[in-house]
C-alpha cells in the first residue's frame, strides 16, 4: 500500500506526450498544404520504426512493454525527426535516423528520462554529416503530386529529374548565394529578391509552417507542458543577434524575421530545446540554455558549413546542462543566496 | 649563463628551505589517513579484523598492510566507503573474518553473575560496571556489541541480544520500484 | 492588509463540506483507554502510576522527561490495569509504553484550579504548560512551552495563529473556530501576553467564511485592537507554519532557525484552545477534536478523550464496507495505520477511512522525465527531482547539499508528478537513513573515545604497576640482603638447618653450598606474601563433593579462558 500523498493530479507522461503531438498538428497541416503529403508518409515511417525499435529494446532490457510503449515519448522523437528531415529524403534515411535516435541516443543512455542528448538531434546531426546529399531534398514550391513524392522517397523516380523537383530551403538558398563565386556582388537582399522560394518574411510556405509551430507551441505553454523560459530565451536571443548583425551589415546578414521563420527555428523553440530530459531545468538555467542554443545556431547559420545549425547547437548545449543546472540552483525558501551550498 | 644558473640554484635552495621549514612547522599530528579510515570503521573494537582494535586496523590499512574487507561489523557499506576513500577495488567481506550481523547488545543475567570482573577486563569500551564479587551490568548505550565479554564469562551469563527496532529508531524503507511487474508463480 | 505569496503549492479537491454539516459531537468515554506515554516531540515521559492505581480525570500519569518533553494525563477516572507495550498509531506498527486505564464511568476530575500566569514568572508558566501536557495540536505535537520564549529583545513583532487548515478533508480547526472562537481568543490573549507580541494575526483560508466570521466576532467582542483575522487564499499548503508566516508577514523562516529570531511565532488554533483550558480552567490536555472523514457514511468532528481506540471512534461515523485502510491525518501528509486498534493521540487531527475508489493506488512509477512540474509545485522552492535522484541513488551527502532537510514533506511534488514517482517516500527514506547514520556516527565516536580512554588508563595502570613492582623489589632486595647477613652469621655457628633448602633452591653451584642466593630469598619472600594473601572464600567450606567437582571444573575452565583471553599476561588477582 502506498504512502501519502494519497491524492494525485491526473497527469501522466502519456498525456504530456500526447499533447506535444497534438501541438505539432498545426505545423504539420501547413506543411501538407504547401508541400504535399510526403511529410505524412515520413511521419508514419518514423513512427512505425520508432515503435518497433522501442518495443525491441524494451523487450531486450526486460522492461514492461505496455507501460513504456504507450508513453508516447518514442512517437514524439519520431515526429520531430520526420519534421526536421527533408520530406523527400529516401525512406531508409528516416528509418535509419529513427533507429539511431531510439536505440543509441535514448536507450543506450538508459531510456526514458536518462538521455543527456536530444535523440532527434543526435539523429539529425549524424545524418547530415553522413549523407549530406540526401539531406537537401526539400520539395519545391510548386507542389508535386503525392505519387511523385512517393516515388522519390522510395527511390523509384528517375534520378535525373530529381534536381528539378527538389529545391533548397531559404536558409540554404541564401547560404549558396552568399558563398557563390561572385559573392562579392551578392547581398542578402539581392540573393533573396531573385529567389522563387522567398515569401513574405522568409521562405514561401516555410513561414506558414513556422507559424503553425508557433501556434502549437503557445498552446503547450498555455497547457503548462512547457514553461515560457526556453522558447522565449531562444527566440529573443536569435531575434536580437540577427537584428543586430543585419543592422550593422545588412548585405552580409539576414534579418531577424528571416531567421525566426526560416528553417527550423520555431520547431526548435517550442519542441526541441524544450525537451525536458536533455534541457536545463532551473529557471535561470533554462534561459541560459536556450540563449546558448540560439547563439550557436546563429553562429553556425551565419558562418558555418551547414545551412541550419540547430542540431549542433542543441547537442553542444546539452553537454553543458549539468554545469548550467548546478550553477543556477534556485534560492531555497528562507535561504539567502542561490546555489547548492551547504548551509550552517 | 652562469648567473642564471646561480639564480636558479639559489631559488631552489631558498624554496627547499622554506618547504622544509613548513614541513617541520606545520606538521600534522598523527597520520590523517589513519584518522580518516578510523572515522569509517564502526569502532566496535571487536578485533574480528585480526587487529587489537579499529585504530590498529586503520593504521595497517593506511600502510597498505591490510585489506579493506576484514571488518564484519562495518559490513558492506563500510567496505564501500573504505574502497572509496582509499581508491581500492570493492570486494565482499572476507569470510574468514566473520559475517555481518544485526547489531546486538550484551546483557548480563544478573542472577547468574558471580562478580568475577573478567568481563570488565575484556570490554574494550568500559561498558560493564561492577566490582569484584558484585553483580555486573552492561551500560547499553556504551556497548558496541563486540562480543568480547561473552567467551570470558566463567558462568556463561552474558547473552548477545539483538537490538530491537523501536518507534524512534524505525526507518522508512527504500521505496519499492514497481516498474517491473512481479512474476508470481 | 498586504498579503504575500509563497511559490508552488497545489489545489486538490478539498472535500471539506461533508464533515462540517453537523456540530462537534462528544465521543463517549470508552471502557478502556490506552494512553501512550510518548505523544510529543522530545523525551518519553516517565510513568508515574502502576497497575492497580486509581487515577482521576486529569491526573498526571507521565512526568515530562526533562524540559524537552511534555507530561501525560489520565483522560478519565478509573484504575490503571497495566503499564505495558501497546501498538502505536505509527506507520511502523511498532509498540510503545502505554498506560491502560479501565474507566469507572464516574469521570471524576482532579481539583481544577486556574493558573494566574500574570503573577508567575515566565519560566513557571512554561513549566506549568509542560506539566499540563500542552503540545502543538496542528499535528506536529511540538511541546508548546518550548515555543514560548519571545526571542531577541524580550518581545515579539507578530504572533500568528494558524487556522488555515489547508489539508483536504480535515475540518477540526474549522469547527473549533466556529464553535469555540471565544475560548480560542482567550488562549491567544495568554500567548500574546507571554510572548509580549506587538500584534496578532489569525490566518484562515478563505474557504472557511464561517470560521472567519466567528473569529472576527470573538476578536471584536473582546475589544482586541491588536488582533486581526485574515482570510488567506486557499492553496495547499498555506497552513504550513512557514508558508503561513510568509503569506501574512512576508518573512521567510529558514529551516532549522527559530522563528522568534525573525520576530514571529506561530501556534495552531487548537493549541491556543488547549492553552486556554490549561491556564484558565486548570484542565490539562486530555481530549482533542478529531475529524472522521473519507469513506464513511457520516463524516463528522468529535471531541475525543486521548486514548480512545480509533476503531471505536470510526464506528460512530459508520465506515463503508469497502474501507481498506485507515489514515491518520490528511490525504497529503497523513500516515497509513497498521491497525484500527490504536489509540487517538495528541497528534490525531483526523482519521480518514480510505478505499480503492477514494484513494486509488498510484499508476506504475515511470522514470523521471525532468519536466520540472515538481519544482514548480514545491512550496520550499526545492528541486525535488534532484533530491529524488540523490535519495534514490543513496547519495545522501548530495541530497543534503540540495537542502533535503528543507523539505516539509508536503507531498505537492508527488501530487503533480506525471511519472507517478512517490517522491516523498524517497525523501522520508533518505532522511531516516541520514538520521540513523548520524546517531551511529555519534555512537562510534563515543566508543572511540571510551576505547582510547581505556587504553590510556591501561597504559597508566601498567606503568604504575611497574613502578610499584620496582619499589617492592627494591624493598625485597634490601630485606634479602639483611636476611643474608643474618644467615651467614648463622652458618658460622655451624647449624646447617637452612642448608638443604638453600641447596635445592640454587643450582649445584660452585659457590659455597650453604650460602642462599639473594634471588632465592626473594622468591621465598614472594611465595610467603602470596600465601598470606590467599584468602579462602567463605562460601567454599562445607561443600558437597558434587559442588566441589563443579568448582574444580569452573576453575579449570577459567584458567583456560584466561590463557586464551590474556595469552601474554600472567593470571591476575
Ligand atoms: S573488525 Fe571490529 S575491531 Fe576491527 S575494525 Fe571492525 S569493528 Fe573495529
Ligand atoms: S559489554 Fe561486551 S559486547 Fe558490549 S562492548 Fe563490552 S565487551 Fe563488547
Ligand atoms: S514531476 Fe516527476 S517527472 Fe517531472 S521532474 Fe519532477 S520527479 Fe521528474
Ligand atoms: S514534499 Fe518536499 S520536495 Fe516535495 S513539494 Fe513538498 S517541500 Fe517540496
């Protein structure tokens, strides 16, 4: 028989994870609207892989399947992988990434609640290093029909026409333009002006996907699944850095809205840096952690070799989490100063 | 060149002198390692480790002459702490030195006690009071449960009584982690 | 009035209405009362009665053991049947010493006399309250007299009276305030005077409007300008002493510090009532109000004599058939009792009947996902998941560094945890392990000291003995030399009587046979002394052969044991 408290709030890991999945739906809807249903296919692929891998590992580790398989955490990882990967990536890429995320990044570190690194980001980082050519298969703005997308994903499409169907993301496009041979004459404005992928603020379509994630994320904050600290610190830092840089040198650096609504910034702000297991946990720690991710993201985006640096930024900051948490222990009731020091 | 060498040599001499002086001046009394080890030992003073008391065993461990798994009253936890402190590999309690037992206290059957004072001499912590040819009794709070008094009693009137749990010494148990469904037969 | 806020807290369903529908009922005196001697924090009182004694209602039957303790009284008149170990209302199910009284039904009081605290010193008043057995009735049962020193400057800024009663189901303070507000205020007046308090704030959660009204009326009726009844927002654990102090004054009293040092002190309304009864009516603490609620048909508050069996009390509220456990206290901090057959004690503010439906067993525990819900809910601003991690891994030192002992075990963290981790169980475990370790450490330190002292003493004794021996030997040598001189005189007289002795004592020597060596003389002298010292024990004469044989056997065993015990020492004494 259990001890007090005998009353409990009706909360569970499952309900937390389910609500995270729900919050991803607006972004997914926008995705499908602009880029076709390929993303749904990828989500299904990733989900099935994740559940199978989870079941296998749980079985091997002798853990009860019924409880852990239904906790929803594997699904969240799977959806995040699918959403951060190019939807036209070959099927095996997503499957491989999901396997790595679940088996290596999650379970080899001890399973639910134990992983120091964000599993989805581990998978993303590994894939972009290993298969950069497949990680750029983003769909073009003129939506291709699902049959074609299906064929591309399963490798049934004639390769020569592939380049015509895929297209770089806005971030990618900007990077390529700025780093091209006649880079001296190209400015951010000129690069973006002639690009069909650019919409109101950032990439056409992409900005709406980002808006969808923003809506879902705000709902999560309202549901108290996540606190305001992480997304706010992330977005504010990214905004400030990009704003500052683009004010100083508008021809070299893209503006803040471009950074926030292009690429995976919104997804990261509300769904990736907010992964409770691998993020900092104290209020100040969360601010520092998210600001750090934003800083690294901006640096990698602006100076690095990869178009979007979120995955690397998150992983780098994951390493610093124990230190951040230790240094930012909140003040305990009645105590004067912060910190985890012994008191007399 | 020569000047540099001289300066270096001079520096070395001065530093050496300072260090030597400091070593003499600030010498720590006793061996701190022995003290640290002794602080872990349970102070039962039973001698089961093969030494005449906890301190000698501690000293032997500090010198590396004794193993860390010889103290039965300290038990597994004690060995782990010693392993931690000394940076040695944990090993289970050596069987030849005894087994870990729940703590017990000596109780003298006062009817049978003949007042021989042998137990008083045996008790390492003066936990027994009594005078020659008088009834003896054990001061419970001082008894470490070392059992040294038991064999010396000529009339076998000393019993080791396990310490019963009471409301003040009762401890909350480690919460059972019920993640894995218990397999029942 | 400005109110402050504490962080965290939760708002569970309160379930308070059911037991506030009817007034406090008087639970009838049972035939047998089992009164535990240890009912408060501190030392166990010494029993003052033994089986067969007649006792009166209110008679002291257990005397406080030192100042950190509180007396115990007979709850009704009757005879002591036994002073024995009985099962306690404690999660361990262990027993403790109790005075068992068979009531005679006459309910005959001792001579009751009010205590004029104004004409006594503060120390005398404190002793009086200690001997009247007044302890904190909010559940912590800390002896009240120990909280009665004003602290710095001999006066207190704010006296806080805790009527918040934030735990679900419990309504004993609510009803007490509704029905006996005047008596409570009279107790508060005493507290205010003794502590020289500048102002008094009575904090009551705003879900108890009737209690607030009754208390306000009593304050106004008494014309107390320095008292205010304050409704505080309803949020568990607003009734925790530290939380209430914070809400009413903004002061945070750290763990382990005396609140008087911060200019505040906090007493429960029930305690104030008990103080009134003890001082103004001369009645020691022999009864209290207990809420019986939960899985019962007729939840209600009762005035219960301490020592009444919980089963008898529970029966009056008709527990429902699916009742599967008994909880003392509320659902957030209460403890499951091992049996119904335990007495109501001073700490019993509520008896909660539980069932699977009312308090469903927690869903399976999942790993911590570090969601931080617990930290948001913790009123002590701790990081419960860190404490959990260290307690679970038994890294107690770290747990202490993260302020484990600031945890008030309110249960908010377990309440919100989506992983259903019994967090508080881990803290209870860690705390009791740390306490046990500390007392073990203290015992070891004492043993070390004793052992070292003994070694010193033995060394000193050995030295003294050696000195004595040396002195004795010196004296013996002198005597022997004298004897030798005499002997040589005698030999010259050609009386060789001593010669064979001397011969046998010495080696066939080249020296003159008739001359005994000084050594031999010494040995002889020593033997003589030993013979003289050997006293025949009086009880060894006129023994039967069997007895003699037994003694011989014992002697033999002794010799053997001595040889084993002191292989390097000669048999002594
Ligand atoms: S075995 Fe006995 S004497 Fe030796 S260290 Fe342990 S308690 Fe001390
Ligand atoms: S009384 Fe006996 S068991 Fe206790 S410490 Fe002394 S010798 Fe050891
Ligand atoms: S509420 Fe539970 S799961 Fe969340 S951080 Fe606290 S202990 Fe971990
Ligand atoms: S039980 Fe302790 S750790 Fe948990 S919420 Fe209450 S004070 Fe905080």
